């Protein structure tokens, strides 16, 4: 039938959720084992029960025909281990291991407990293009004078250079050109790149520039071993909820950077991250840093949940932390589209990532 719940709970309390043989604090990774096997008439009483970790449970064979030779732990040895450990726990008031083996430490001191991505609200107005002609008729000015001035200012070395503007021949072409979506910025649904900085090259000017994305969040986290045992052969898996993209921060510091950087955390297409440490042991109270992580949320997201799972030798653990998001929505200059009279409609609003260029 197996041990009753009351027997199991009593063993867990008396061994303080430590293995009675190796004496490691294993928390949830503990099993109640029969000292005298049921095949030999062992019962389900507390006197025949012992708390063992997974490894020692596998080694707790018994010297009888039902088990192979070479078993390391006999019933009498198991009983001595149990009684000795019960006495140590009671005499020294040993407590169960902490609820978690690790602590996720957020190192973003500048964020003051929250992250502040910035987005831009773009309002597009739809104007009857004939009204522009009427404006110039009233002022007595030639609309092409304005277009020619824009073309003269549109030099290739200008930071506001617009390709193909110099090919415009009529004012109607200019209005259609300025109303085109060809050179519009992508909105938050189209541009989900989460890198805070992208290094690019202007091929016409042969100069490098940086695209700084103010809509992306960057966090620096560390893993601290808060348990009473070393973590051996461990890995940690990360899952972010309420994000549209997540990745390791790109370590390249220029466009043509050919150095082969290493990353200790990598994310797959399902946005699941795997942290692989350079050293396979994390001793008690020691800390290891995870490479910087960047992620993108929507403009109306106020909370991101980081769920983590730890897998180590004989140990598994999991937990989560909440990241407070305090998004800022800035209003940009209105965009104007010049359309035919039957295409005039109410203004439309898009939310864009906030980009800056250096």
C-alpha cells in the first residue's frame, strides 16, 4: 500500500528534509524508503521508514535475492543512518533547506524598481489635396517654389536627406510622395526588435551610425546560491511572460565588429532562454552573473513575469519574479496625408517605438 501521508510528514519533519545517509538538504527532492523491503515482510510503519535523496534511494538495495549483488546499503545500516541523523537534527535544531535553492538578483539600480520604455503616438490626418492648391491660389504663390526649396536643401550629406525627392517634377507628385508610406516608420507591431542599440552603415556616406531604441528594456540579473549545498552541473531556464520579444543584448560595439563574442544565455524562437554557466559548480552563497537581457513589451504592458527553472545534480527548483513596467507614451508631430476628396476620413493613431540616431 505504501506509507501513509502522516508517516511521510513525520519523517520529513524529523529529518528536516535532509537525506538521512548523505545528509544533504534536498527540500522537495526527497523520498520515504522502506528500511526492510516489503518483499521481506517490511511494513509501512514509521519505524520502517527513512528519508533519502534520489541518489541514495537508488543505492539503498537490500541483501536478498530480489536485488543484484553489490548493493551498498543494508537495512541495518539504513536504520543506523536514520537514527543518527534524527538525533543530529533534534540536538542541533537543524532546519529544512530554504524554499528555493537560488535567488534571482536584479542589478538594475537605475530603474528604481521599474523599467520605463518610451513609445511614440503618431496621429495621421487626412487632408484634401485640393485644399493645398486653394491655399496657394489665395496667397498668389507658386507651390513649386516650396518644392524646389526642399529639393535644394535635400543634399546627400544632410541628416534629413530623403531619397528620390529630387526626382519630383510637379506639386501633385510632391503631395503624393509626402503621403506615401514608403518611408514611414514601422509601428510597435511591425518593429519588435528588442536590441537597445543597433550599429548600421550609411552606404551613401560610408559612415556608421547607431540606432538607439528607447522602447526596449534591459535587465542585468545574477544567480545566488542561497542553499546549504553546492549546485553541481546546473542549468537555468528562463521564460518571460507579457513580452513580444526577448534576447541577449548584442555585444557588438560597431557595425563591422567581427569578434566572436560568447553568450552564457541564449533564447530560442519560443522566447525560452537557457543559461549555461562557464563553471559547472556554484558553491553556497556564491553569485554568478547572467549576460544582459533585453526585451520588448507593448506600450500598455505594466508587468512582466520572469519564470525560472533550475536543474542540477539531484536538485530541481523553480520560481518567478515580477518586473514592474512603467511605459511612457509621447505625442509626436502630426503626420499628414494628402488624399482625394473621397478618401478624407477621421485621424488614425499608431504607436511607434521611440528611435534616436547618433
